[in-house]
C-alpha cells in the first residue's frame, strides 16, 4: 500500500514541527512520499514564508536586490536548521536562491522558493531523496496541467521514499509556474495519482471537515465521511480545509483522501471517497457552508423562454468583461445572474447597460450585499421534507430569503440572504439539522 502525505504550512512552521512530521511518517511505513508547503505562521502576528517571498519579489522589482523581506526568510530557515541540530549548509543554499531570485525577477519563481527550500531542508533531515517539482509537474502554454505530468511524476516510484515540494511546477516556457495559493494540495493530489497511491493524506491543523464554520457555529460536528461531490460543493462555498481543485486528479483515479491533524494525529479525521464508494450514513445533511458579498442581477421579460439566444446574449456580455458567474437561477420569464461582487470591479453600471441593449428586458433590478448559503448532502434526495425544514428554520430565525437555487442532482440547496443575516441563517440551519441527534 502506498500513501502520499501532504503537509501544510502550519505543519512545517518550525523545527519542532519538522520533527513531528518526521514522526508521523516514521509511524507508518506506507507513508512513503511527503509533499511539503512553505513554512507557515508559528504564532499570531508571525509571517508566512510565502508572504515574505512575495514581498521579496516586490523589493527586487524596485531595487534589483533581495532586501529586508528576504533577510526574514533567511533567518527563518536558519532557525529551523538550528532547531533540527543537523549539519546542513543552509547558508549556501539561501545565497544561491537569492541570486536566482534576483536573476529571474519572477513572482512565480520567487514565491515557489518557500516550498523548494523547505523540501530541500526536510529531505536532508530525513535522509531521503528530494525531487524538484519542476522536473515532473508541467503546465501547457494555456496554464493547464500538462498530461505528461502523470508519466513524469511516476518516476518518483523509483525511490522508496522521497520529499516533494508543493505549489509549483514548470511552464511551457521552461520557467517556474505556481498553482494558486493553497496549490500544494493540488501537487499532493497529482503525485498521489501519478504513483497510484491507495490513499492521499492531507495533513493540516484541523481534525477534518466540520459541518459548519466554527467561527459562526460553536463546536460544530465533525464530518466523518463525505464524497468528492460533497467536498467540491462545500469547498467552493467557503469550507477551506482543502483546495477545491485538488480533488480532480485523485477523483479521476478513485483515490480516497483523508484529512488529518498534524497536532492530533490520533484523531480519525475526515475520509473523502468517490461517489461509487459513498455509503449513506443516515444523516440527511452532510454540511453547511457559505460566502458573503455577491451581487444579483435580476432580469424579467415576458416570453423569455421562447426567445432564441436570450441566455447566450446575456452571458456574452459577461464574457466580454471577463466576468464569471456563480449561479443562474431562472424561471419561465425571469433570470438571475449571481456574481461575486469583486468580479464586477466597478463596471456594474456598464454591464447592466450592455445587458439592457442586448436583450431589452421588461425590467432589471440589482441586489447588492447578498450572502449565499449551501446546504449539502447526498441524503437530502432520499429524505422527505428537507426543503420544508430548511425554509421553516430560516423563517423562525426571522430571515427573508432573497434567492433559491437547487440543482437537478438534489445534492444541495443554495439560498441567498442579506449579508447582515448570514450568521443568523447559518446558526438556524445548523440547529435544525444537527441540533437534533436524530436529524
């Protein structure tokens, strides 16, 4: 059995945590490959190494030289080396890295050095090979993951054990390219698929997924098992334990994922499985998640359904402005465009004007400061009265629902409420479906 283990920034924050992670790997011989993030915060007010490296890039852009931010990066890795008590020439590696940063002058290259340095140091500490991500993770000219990656990454199997840096690979131009922030999760999933892992363990600072945001709901229940589809819905709507895109490589290979807590390794965590392996556990709702700050553009037009190309012309306006939509709930004569308010970037009036010109709606209304809340679970489709309970709970909380969207898959129901009612709504829904043990 092969397990690929990804360790987040908090797990790699200092020498003590390096030792803790080494102990986790040593405790199970099936944990053969470790994917590491750049060191994260050690305490409140501390800096993440990746943030310092972005500052370093800004310094190099201004002055041509690594400055104060890189001095902090340097001291961080020196400190970890001292704490580990190993004989390793970290200064030479840091000097070489600084020279490369100044030569490359690339934000992607500079930001990737946190994972690179962490991987090099951790591999030296463990005494196992280091495999540079740019040798195996390749991107197409369009910035997509190149299919060659899975063939190249399979060479990792030649090593009994290895350390692999997350977050970056190599672009079609031969230069370092990073994933989006949190992309080490994707790196781990790619490697797990490439080596044919039986399990992908994602180690972080929480003991799995929770049924609701603990900043909103006090001590929410832990989710023991969920499917890839449930994970995708919850992650997309703000449950940020795992990067929402990281499931795709492992999903295609039917590899399960387990979320584990580096600081409480004895905790069971959360197991994420393919839908084909999912078994209904008796609870209708698996989890609740949400996000604030959406704008809803509501269009009304008689006989909209009979007007050829109506939706196409509306979406063409968004395409021209490079604006993504989140949802398009619709009725026979109505359509709502739900858009992250940041996407509109000050062009709302212009977009609305172009939509009016394109489809000439009978009316158009705009609602700002809308929060979306998703209630997710495979059990919802087999449980009578879920919608009634959901909207009754929201009504009892004194909240007015501004929007409803339910897909044909019946795995989730999304409601829109005013930003100011977000927390109240989450608590009311959680109490309805998780406050009663028989729910």
